[in-house]
């Protein structure tokens, strides 16, 4: 253990533990389950998303193209039937809510939010939060204090602080449940390995603050935008930059579509949508200043929509297509907030088996400067958009933080590791749950974990990228 801790310190990780079972609000219920460390086997190797494509990113006729047809295949993980909401705030408070879905006597869905923790997570405002996919074990929070904190979301414990950046943390995302990608005002992106939280790569290229990062659904490449008005592409398999282009404006958000066929770049009140050939196919001029955008699949129909949160106190839903001839139109509003919408997240969940209409749905979560967290059901969206009618969708669940200025939000799978009670009456935990001490010690097969990212070495490397 001591040897593992020394290695972690050399990698810039501050190891400390803090139980989160004491919310600062007395009225909140105490989180269920023991938070005591338990020696368990190391987690098994996760099954990553894969991408099948011929060739690699290269310059074609002055544009960056992803060659051939991209076919995505995703490991068949069961959808969660419950979910967690984690939101950060200017007041340094981190809010955790547990969401459930039931069916009432009238055969209608009933969404419920229950607070599970509230506490000051950083010494400065929280600017980014992210939860690992496919189980939601890890939670990462980033702040203006320049620290990325890592939490075990299932056990509600702090694992440690990653202090590799020298500027405020601006963005966090998990490309897979075994890796974390962070961005900072210091102009760098860092790729961390969740097994021991070692830095696999420090990606350098931006000349100034990095505002946003988006990882392709395949998990093998990422886009980033920053203060230098550049859009950069990163090869996550090799841990290096592979292309860049000037946008002539400072973009604040970049997002991939759910199928990876296009991406959106948001700056002020404008959204530019590009295909993978770097061809601009749509430009949306929103009526007010935007804060966040996100693509979302239609739950019961084909196609995608674009969710846009802005100063106009609502979430606008655009019908978008990768066909340049089909102009994006507004098809619905998600209403209910009394102040600007700061961030939006989505998650597909499974519905109760006895619900007669459909088996799954997609929930949309928004946070606002009014201090409220809203949950919407995408099933309320009309399957056939028209120019003449614009739906107004109201929240199906709400939590009021009583005036806290919320800044960011993430959604995680529900409690997949709740205690199992077998017939004999003794409680046991699922076999795939691992203790953070095992992770820091570095248990498991190193080669197997490295193979997921194509053997990225733990060293910094200069990027040899294509400039468009």
C-alpha cells in the first residue's frame, strides 16, 4: 500500500479520505450503506466502445475527414432503472440527488428526486462535474482552486485530489469508465487512468484557456475549443494532437452528435454545426445568449435533436439533420426556470417492466441560476415536428436548492451496487465492486488496461498535427 501511495504522489495525486455521510443540511437523510473501507477484488476490465473505420484522420482538399463509413458498436450494458444527479455551484456546494421512476395508479410515470448529500466540495466555485458511464462509480469535480477531486459515488467517499493543472478546471469528461479527461485554463488537457489516477498524457496545443472538450462516441478521438479561437482534434489512441483549424471566434462549447456524424460549436448566441468533413452544414442564431448545448436522440423515433440552454430561461429543442438542405427548426421548449439555464445533461433509463407504453426513455436534466434542478421526459416530445406547432414541456421532477447559483450538472447510473441480501440473510456486495485502496495499490493486469487505449505511454509527447 505504501509503495502505491508513493507512486500516486509522484504522479501528482494528493491522497486523502473523507466520508460524505454527513450532509451540511440537517434535514437531509443520511446516505444508506456503510462507508467503511472493505478489501475487495480489483475491478474487472471494462468493455470499451469500439469503432470500425478504414484509414485515419487526414487532410483532404483542405478539410479534415474521417475516412470511410464509421460503424459504432457498443457493449450491451443494461440501462439503469434509477439515476443520480450531481450539480456544482458558485457557493462551492456539491448537490447529490437520487432519482427513481415508478408507475402510479393511473398507469402514469412518477419521477422522484431525493437528496443524498450536500457539502462544500472545494475551496472555490465548482466549474465542472462528470460521472463515469456504465455503472456510475466515479465522480470527478473541478474548481477554480485548480484541483480535480475524485469521489467514489457509490460509497460517497473522497478518493483524492489530482493537482496536475496550473489553472482553473474548465471541463471534465469520462471517455470510458476507466479514463478521465480534464481541461483547464492553463491551456492543457490531461488524460488520467482511473485504476491508479496516473497521468497518461498531458495534451498541449491550445494557446490559452481550454473552454470545452467533446469525446467522439467511439472514445478514440476528441475535439476541443478555447480562448485561442482554435478547434483542435486529438487522437486519444496515441495521445497526441492530429489536426487544428481557426474558427475566427472564441467558441465556448463543442459537442458531438450521438452517432458521431456531426458536431456543434457554440459561441455566444450562435451554434455552428459541422459534419466530419469539417463542412459547415448549419448555422443557428439563437435569440439570446447560450450557455450549453447538447445533442439527444429521439426516444421513440429516428433522428436527433439539439438542446440549447440560454439566458431566455428555457431549454430550446431544435430539430437538426446532417442534410444541409434541411434547415434546423424549433420544435419545443422545456420551460419552468425563472433564470438562465446554465447546463444540460441527458441519460437513457429503463422504465418499470409493467409500464404499458414503452420500455425506455431519455431524461433531460437542467440546472439554472434560479437554484433549481429540473428533470424532463423526452417522451413528451412530439414524434413528428412541424413548423406550425411548438410544444411546451414542463418538468416531471424538481429540486430547489433555495437560491444556490448552480453552474454544472452530470447524470450517473443509479445504485447498481446496492447490498444484495441472499436467502441465508447475510449481506454481500457485488463481485465487480472494488475498493479505492486496491486501485491505488495498482492491482490488476497493467497490459490489459493499457490495451484499451492502444498502449498510450505515461509521458508527454509533442503533437505533430495537421493545420487546416
